C-alpha cells in the first residue's frame, strides 16, 4: 500500500469561525425562531398572563378561537379563551383565563353567554353574568347555566315565507302611513315631548330618593327579599298558617275581649290618676334637665356630623377584618423577602454596576468605528442610536400581516459586499481607489 507524505501543519493566522456560510445559517435560525414566536404571539401572551383558569361547558363552541376570543363581564374585557375541546356530541368545553379577583365578583352561581361582536356575527366573545348568592365562585360553569347566541340568519331561516312577506308588507305600510299624515303626527309628538320631559324628570328624580343610592338599595333589598322568600317557601306557608290560628283563637275568646273592653273605663281612670302623679315627677325632672340642655344640644350636633362619617366608615370597617386576615401572611412573608432582596442588592452592587457604568456605558455612548475587514463601515452616531434604529427597522419589518396573522417582511438588496469568497474585498478596493483619485465617500455608505 503506497504511503503518502505527511502534510505539514499550517502556520500563520488561524481561520475565523465566522464564515459566510455559518453566518447565513445562524441568520436563518434566528429568523425561524423569530417567526415562530410571532405566529405564536397570542399563545405566549396568554400563557404569561397572570390570572385564574376555569372551564365552561357550552352546547357548541360557536367558532370561539383559543388565545384570541375575549372573556368579558358587562362588556368589559377581563380575560381570554385559553382552550376549546370539542366532544363527539357537538358540545364544547371551553377553558378561560381571567384576571385575579374576578371569581369573587361573579357570585356563587354565575352564567356564561356567547355573544357576537356585531349584529351580523363576526367574532364572538364570552360574556360572564354574575348570579347566585354573594360569595366567591369555585369550580366550573355547567351547561345548564350557559347559552348560545341567536344569529340573524337562523332567525330568518326559521320564519315562514308568509311571515317574510308580511314583514315586507309591514315596511311598505309604515312608509304609506308616514306619507298619509303620520309624519305630521310624529312632528307634533316631538314638539310636545319637551313639555312632558320636565315632569317625567321630576318623577324619575323622586324615584331615585334623597340619596342617589336609595333606588339601588331598594332594588337590592327587593332582590334579597325575593331570594329569601324563594329559598324559604315553607316558612312563609307556616306564617300564613299561624296567622289563621291566631284569628281562630281571637274568635273563640270574643267574650273575654268584650269583658276587657267593659273594664277599660275604670282602667282609664286609674291610668289618669297615675299620669297626674307622673306629672309631678316630670316637673322635677324638668328642673333637673334645664342645665343639661346645652350638653344635649352639643351632643346632637356632634352626632349629626358623625352620621355621614360612620356611614362611610361602615363598609371599610366590615372589610377591615378580612383585609387584616389576608394581610397577615403577606406581612409574615415580607421578612424573608426583605432579607433575600438585601442579599440580591449586595450581589448586584460592585462589579455588576461598575461594568454597566464603565465598559457598557462607554460602548453605548461611543460612535461605531469598524476595524479590519469592516474598516470602511463607520458611523458618527452613538451605538445606542444605531441599536434603536435597528430595533425600529426590525419592528417595521415584522409589521406586515395578512389573514393568517403577522409575518416578517424581507427587503433584499445587492451591494459591493454581497459577493463572498472573492480573493479581494470589493469594499476595500473601492475605498482605496476613491482615496487615490480624491473622490470623497460618505461615512457608512458603500461606493457606487
């Protein structure tokens, strides 16, 4: 077998790892990772979003989109749909992620409704409706407390042809009515309406009460009373039965009641004598009470001023006990947290802050001047401005979107540095030629 001479090791400058091929592959990997992150932006934001997760069982998913469909309470966004699992029977179990503290505001038996964003459909969202006795909601919402939207096309499909024709004729009749004097009647109604609005405003103002919260308290009281009567129907029946028993007893003791009425005059005479003697006592009490009147007057004024203060302080005092109970674990956890924060600040203080205040700060405030193969690429702006322009350009490049979602747009171009693997650098060659012939070049611009 022939033997080949051993190849002598190379001497001189070590070849750089950053070859054009490796840089291109690295760029492609970075682009793929960035594109993947952009396409999964909603999933990532939902995962990182703080909050509580529970499930809602609907009869159908009604085109809810995970990580895009919103969850609202009284049309105020408070969460997002985090998952939709369809069952073979057509029902769907929807997982929602809501903000912290929302469960405590929904009551113990909330309901959920899928609503369209417009009258004609389009996107859909979940509207949570508080319900049940006051308290914090736990568990999931079953199907019996959920409902689906009634869409306009389904309503039209359910109508018979005769009903649709009747609607068309009704619209035509309305137009005919307006032409035959209906418009004048409407104008007269509009003209007379302002005079009726002022008394109506007074009635509505009286309905609200002296305080703006009186009507709200009345409705809340009626709701509590109706809920109590509904929950305790047997007790109301017992009260009516007891009243019947009372009237029966009074009927049987009618003679005794008549005897009491006959003896009432003598009883009134005895009461009159007692009141005469009580008058003497009250006269003595009046002489005693005269010096106490200024004190009572001042006390009444103090109580009048204290009433609104006590009324405003009542809800605060009621919630203060729960606040103190909830705050106790927090206060107990603050001690180790403060110790750990002290240790963290001690670790950051020193070399880390010195490095940020030294080389890092100097690098960001100094203009970029290339060296070696990049000697012709310079800038008269600080590095932090160039970095800001770079991220702004990257943001504009990623602002393109279509029906599939956001995407990164590319703006390819060709320059003297686009050709790689040549024995000489075209940028350096043009720089030397321009210097030799006295052609000035703008900083950071390639020769044309």
